[in-house]
C-alpha cells in the first residue's frame, strides 16, 4: 500500500480537535482593518469548525492529520 502525500498548504491551515473535527481560522483578518469594527475583528479571531461538506474533502487532502 503506498503512502499518501499530505497537502502542506492545508496542513498549515487546519487542526484536528479531540473528537476528530477540523478547525480553521476565519478569513478577512489580514489587512484593511481600519474600516472594520472592533466587534467584527474580535469575532474574526475565533476558530470555527469546518462544515461537514468541506471536511469530507479535507480528510482526503489531510490523510494523517
């Protein structure tokens, strides 16, 4: 059985929780922050669990995560 390659770009962006779900950071927090409200920026800091539809694809991309 051959080994599978992990996509390194995805490995940097996703983490696995204890229950096996994938967690990711929210987008739109990197630049042009002056026009965004403090509340919006604060909510962008939080991690979010990936959707079930996306996590099926991610499990193929991240076989050993």
